[in-house]
């Protein structure tokens, strides 16, 4: 089955800088990936997703990059703000129904 | 729309007690899921229901049962709670399309078993 893992459990960045959160996956057959943001005491919220026929997808201040050769994806947050402080999870699709989640990276914003 | 709602928000049980966690969604989604989240770990799938009337085991089903009561509601039951089941439980729903497998999450139930 699929497994996904995040490279760093914590990441600290200066307010206004760009943040890059990395994730690796194991199943080369996975064709869909998704990023979630989880604020303290809340359920995960969708940020952005990407299918394997794409290398890059952009949203509002966020970009997801997918490198299928090395089975790696990253989430880039531009001009990081205090409201971006949260735990970020990547997940890959396993089969037709299930998402397999990584362990999460806690993003801390320094003023 | 309320989205995905869960009750209760908090619960403390003694070892051996039973309880049912309730989940409902108002988005007319076909699929529903139960996850647990332990400190420092991601979400692990307990059970899921691809459609009304069907349920399947996920990664960590032992000690749990589920019921897909109707399209809106999906409950999780702990028959005999154990301290290892202390966790935060999230319910989610989705309506997979050709383009997205996004799951919508509820606010969670924080369960402590003593």
C-alpha cells in the first residue's frame, strides 16, 4: 500500500519569508495527492491537491510541486503570515477511496 | 450548511466502558470515514463507508465497530474502551469526483480512557 512521510516534524520561518514543506511517498502508482492544514483544536482543512499528470499546481499563495521521478512533493507558502501557523499534512490516494496521511510538519512563524 | 458535525466534543471513559461517537454530514456525500489522531502522528483510518449500506476496515480497526445508519450518519462504537484508545477521533466525508478526492473533516472528539 501507499505510505507517505514528511521530512521534518517542525519548521520555523520568519514572517514574510516563503515556507517549503516536503513530503515523500512510496507508491509510484499513486495518482493523486492532497495537502491539509490543521490548526490547534480543529479538524484538517483542505489546502490544495494535485494529480500525477501534473508537475505543479498553484492556489492562493500556495504552490504544490510533484516530482514523480523521486516520489516527492512539496508545499510552498509564499509570504508566510502568522495565520499560517499550523500542522501541515500531505496525503496520497490508496486505491479508489482511501487517503494515507503523513505524520505532519508543524510550521511556526517568527515575528 | 454545517458540513460535518461530531458529538460529543470531549469524553472521558473508564476502562471497559462503551460509547458511540456520532457523525453526520449535510453535503449529500456518498463516502464517510473515521480516523484517529495520536500525538505526533498523522491520521490513521479506522473504518470507512464508500456508500450507504457498506463499511470496510481501515488501517487500525481493532476494538471498534461502525454503523452507516443512512447516507448522512456514520457512527463509531467502542465496545470495551482501553487506555490505548485515548486519542482524538475525526470523522470525514467525501464525494469523489473525476478531479478530486478531497475529504471534509469534522471538528473532532477528544476521548480519554482512564
